[in-house]
C-alpha cells in the first residue's frame, strides 16, 4: 500500500509504535524519549519527541519525559496533576533555577518496559 493511498487519519507506522508503547507505560511510571527509542530499536529521542508533539494528545503523554525529570514546558501544571493523581515519585525543586517546580524522581519512576503486557512490540 503506497503512502498516497492511506486514509487521511492514518498514522505513520513508527508513530503508531511510539503511541502504543506510551499507552503501556503503567500509571506512576515514566520512560524517557531515549528509553522509548531504544526499546523500539528505531529512531532516537528527537523522533519520539516529534511523534509525541504531533500525535501524543490521545495517550498518557505525561509519562514520556526528558531524562532529567523536568516537566514538559508549557504543560507543567497539567502533568503535575497527573503525576500526583497516579502517585508518580517526585523530587521537590531544590534551587530557584529549577523554577520551584518538582521533577519526576527518575531513579524511582523510570520504567524499562520489561513489565509490559505480553504480545506488544
């Protein structure tokens, strides 16, 4: 099937894989953009970030974050609400340079994909 014959609402195959993985991250856990690319064995952090920026609104986007645990700029309060609701481990900001916004505690919240449901690739 050529790219031109796909329905207008069809997602590129890579985007579908990224979004499927994002949907399988358990509540209270996170993966980095790089973790996702490594787990998918395709693309890199920028490609995962691009997919999430374009198509991630329908999946738990707050569970896909930067490796430093900083909340998504422009969506900090919404993400923080999700993290608190799900019990995601957080670290309080220690310096004024961090904007007094908590970060995700990557050591405790990071998910490696091993606990994923069987049958998903």
